[in-house]
């Protein structure tokens, strides 16, 4: 797995475990359910990632207490003695460590190209609820810039090769162009909303400065 893809998966795993501890199968289901619109994760990539995160101390694994032995027997034999229960392996539960929480915050603070390219944007967007407003805005603007560049490239290709393309290939290009245009419009709406929210809520530094410079009560 490439560095970009492993970084994306690391963010996804840490982000989900920040919400609640999960065992491997449930974690995979959450990944596919939450991020299925962007990518599908499989056991082949998930478990090596978990192993690496464990080695780095970013997550820990717990084995739930096996309560089967202390539970009353369901059936008894002719002698009145309990039949032995069939053994079942306890599922290992993964949880985020303190170091893992710090690493997650570092990943959520990244707003460079890796956060707005195709591989990373969907995962970063899925965790926007845990991301600072200024970082969200930078990622959205970066994504929009990247798509606008892509639009210019597709339009240039279509204008040069339109006469040489058959109708089906031309429709395929047009479909791709319309899809990117829709995403740009969606990003424009999100960016406008983020800017309005930022204008309504000044950053903490500005609020602190106002409090420091505000006059005290007037003498009576």
C-alpha cells in the first residue's frame, strides 16, 4: 500500500476509534459505511494498518472478559452436570491511546495537497466535525482549485479532439465534465457557508483580545 493510501487509512481508523472502541470486523463495517462513497477498505489493508498503529502505540487492544464460564449452564446431562460450553474466541477491541489522540489531531490539522486530492479529500471531509474551521476552509478551497484545474484540462482536450472523437467517447467526456462542475458548485456552497460561520464567530484570539481591551465598569 502506498504512503498516501496508508496515511488516509490511518486517519480513518484513528478518527473512528476516537468516537468509540471497536473490534476489527465492526471497524471495517464502519469504514465501508462511512467512507463507502469514496473508497472501500478490505481486510488486506486494514489489518496491516492496525498492526502498525499498535506498534507505534497509537492504539491498544483489549480482550473482553469472557463471561461464558460464569454464566449458568443452559442444559444439563442425564447426570445433572452441566455440559461444557463450546469455546469461542473473544473479539479483540481496539481503542485509541493518548498518543493516538495527539496523532489524530496532527492529521486533522493537515491542509496541504494530500488533504484535497482524490485519495485524501473524502476521508478528511468525513471528519470535518473534528476539524478546525480554518483547516476546513483551506481544504475546501484547495479541493476547488484542484477541480478547476481539472476542468480547464478536460475542456482543452475536448476542444482539440472533438472532431476526432466518436459520439460515445464525447458523451463520456461530457459526463465527466458535468460531474466535476457539480462538485465545484457544491464546494462553492460549502465555502460560502464556512465563511459566513467564521464571520459570525470570530477566532478565539480575537475574542481574547476584545476581552483584554474592553473597558472596566465606570466609577459611580
